[in-house]
C-alpha cells in the first residue's frame, strides 16, 4: 500500500507540473534572485513520556555534519537556522559548507568555505523562538550534487528544534571543531532513529538553503508524509534532464501533519503544528516561491480514529476540512503564488500498527 501511495503521489505531481512548466516557459518569467533549493520543516524535538518532555542533546565541543541535495545550481548560498521551539538561546560557534566527497562522511577539502553571520561573525546566537540567516556566502552549487554543512557547538546544546526529513546528519564522536576537516568517517555517528518501522533523520537547527540564481523560481511541496520522500528530487532530476534549469524544489512535508490541528499522541511533537499555522514559514515566505503543491488533510480524518488517540481529538467533518482549504488559499490571496491541491490518498485497505498492535482499521465514517 505504501508503495502504491508513493507512486500515486509522484504521478499526481508529474502530471500537474507538466502543465505548470509548460505555462511557465511560454509566459514571461518573473525575475528572482534568491531561490529556495533545499529545506526541511522545523518541529519541536521533544517526546512526552509520563509528563516529561524528553529532548536529545549535542555534547559540548562537538561538530555536526549535515549532508543535503540542492535542487538548483547557484553562485552564492545562504543558510537558515531555527530555534523556534527553544526555551532559551542556542549558540553555533562555527559553520562551514563544502562539496560532499565520494561518501557522505567526506568533503572536497578545496571547497570548504567559511559561513558567517551578522556581517562577518563566525559565531551566532539564536534567541528562543527565533530564526536567523547566514550572510551571503560565495559558494557554487550544482543541481542534485550533494553539499555538506558542518556546525560546531562549544557548549552542550539541547536540540529543541529539528527537521526529520530531507538530509542526513552525522555527529562527530571525536571532540573538537571539525568544521574544516575533510574526513570524519571514522568518528561519525548517524543521527537517526526508527519508530513504527519509519526511520527519521534528525537535522539539528538547519532548516533551509537558498541559492542566488537570477531568473529562477521555486516550487514548494507542502504537506504530510506523502511528500516526505524523493518526489522533490525526482522532479528536479526530470527538469534538469529536459533542459529546465531555472526551477528549484523545496520539500516542506511533515510526517503525520494535519491541516487543522497541531501534534497529538505520544509521538505528537514530531507531527508538527497545523499546516495552516506553518504554511507562511514553510512555503509562502520562501524566497522565489511561485507554485505550492499542497497534499494535506487525510490525517485530520484518520488521526481521531486511531486507538492510541482515542478521546484526544474531535472527529473532523468534510465542511471543516474544506473551510481549512479556504483559509489556506486566503493566505496567498494578494500574492502571485499559486496553490495546487493534490487529491488525498484513498485509505480503504490501509492499516496502521503502533507499539505492536493494530492502531487503525477501516471505518465507513472515515
């Protein structure tokens, strides 16, 4: 069922975007400079057990290396870091960016480039509830060629804000500032975990990369787990192979996300805040955004029927979900952004297990 779902989602996007690209090539293109080329949606990292909110930490004097894939080429980059869900400031003491080497643990040493903040500072402190951009950094990106961002933390740092899809991060177990190191393969631990057969890749604080690419724009895939996959990279690859070089793609999906309500249940925080609340941050305010593909709403219907959520969420009506779509469209009413709503995945035949037992069974009301 999951494979069929992913195939259907991909086909929907390909059919839809064929029309979008045709229209964009025949019309006079809007001129953009900074364009989103990679992203992950920020969530609260904590899991609540027995009334306690548990969060992981980055040990003092440690370096994290995050490997991601830009979807468009550019001549300059800027990085966005988030402390949206923090209850205190966090400090990143140094950051570099480089082309990834022959494996994810390696970078091409000659491409290691210093990232600065606030007009040339190596270190940046991000207040609770805030996000920051790096300075503009001269660094060449090539569409679909991996880059690595290395961040050094001098003090023990709680991972309040993370992404869970779109990149792979490694914690260098050898202490010290490794932001200028070429090889961390012998001392790196992959930051991931598996829950209910799904593997999540923890991405601390880093939420987006923009590139400087004149006359380009980006398409954002905004939604739930049916978008937390390789569709954005597949679309970028399809464009590149067909000579379309001026479109970036940003994946802004969150597993378990809902249109109308925030996270819920034992693992609720990983489901993120409602799409209505995060749409501006995760899609509409991304530089260069022109089209947003929206695939959301099935969890609004299914989550209240989960046995693990019994009594925690009200059942949603079709009218409520439709009203949510209307509110979403109102957020871009006075902009040039166009929304495309994808058909929600059918659910008859789908089963969900949780903690070793059936958590969802098909019901006619759903």
